C-alpha cells in the first residue's frame, strides 16, 4: 500500500526543469490523499507535469491504490489502466511497521522515485490512484505491498506504450533503502 509520500524541494526543482512544470508545483512536503500534487501525464505529445487530485471517490469512500495483479479485472479501473497511465514523482514514500514506526523508502542511488498510477474523471475532475504490487525483500518486513516503481528511462513507455503495460505490472521491483527518523516508544 502507499498512503503517503514526500515531494521535496529538490524533487520539485528537477521536475520543473525536466518536465516544464512552469511553477505549477504547489504541493511540496508530505503528500497525502485528497491533495493535488504534481503528476506526469501524457495528454500531449510529450510528458507534461500537472497537478491532479490523489484519490478516486467510490460509493462514499476514497480509493487511493489499485493492485497491479487485478487492475484489468476491476470495472472501475479497466479503461483507465489501458489509456490514462501516469507517473507520480516522489523523493521517497512511507509505510508504518507493525509497531507503528514510520519507515521511509527510496531508491539507493537516486533522489527521485517514479511511482506508477493512472487517472480517471471522478466528480467532474481528474483523480489518480497509485498502483501497488507484492513487496520485495527490501520492503516485506514492513508491509506486504509496495508501490509499482517505474525506472526513469521507462517513463515514456509506461505512459504511451499500451502494449508494454502488462510487462510493467508484473515486473520485478528494485531493491529499496529504508530508514526511520525516530522509533515509537510505548510506556506499558
């Protein structure tokens, strides 16, 4: 699962320069569902940065993630995964372990991580979800799911090449580095 991530100032500067965000970056810091952070879309001839709502409302609840293994089978997601794929750039993402400690995850050799997602029109505005997959060994001690990560060189293929979607959905995830800023203490 992925329910919170960090979009830092360095990430914002890189996205602004690389994808011509033209100062549309309004959310810097911790990103949570219900916010409208920067995503990378393919609505034009080249990948473009834009703001979009995180979370699709469905029958009174907010859906923020979709399972890569079953995304084609879900009526709510089937058409979106075929033609409205996006990238969610992040500095790193968080999960909480069984003892409620916040653990951060990032790529070992990069200041930016690209999460796979897709969007759809919900309540008259575009909204996105982040795809998740089974956790690899770098993540499984904290959570059994992790975001689907797309390599920087694969951004265009993820967004534009529908024939490669299944390859990405079932691909091997990179090993991540993790850290804790602090450990939760309990006084029992």
